[in-house]
């Protein structure tokens, strides 16, 4: 978990430093998809991908 915290902290630092706030919603959605795929399973995520949602 320590590595994940480090990566997230660095990501938010770079966004703040280089004023890339428009990328923040994209990263948040990607992080949520990763957690969804990890906890629920990849079958649930592929259903949404193939459905076009």
C-alpha cells in the first residue's frame, strides 16, 4: 500500500506543479476503474466495456 500512496502523491504533485488540473478527472476515473476491476473482478468491467457504457 505504501507504493500506491507514493505514486498517487507524486501524481497529484505533478498535476499541481505543472497546472494540469484538467487531467485530474481522467485520473480519478481511471483509479476508480482499477479498484472496481480489482475488487469486483474483471468480468464486471468487461461487461461495461462491451456494452458501450
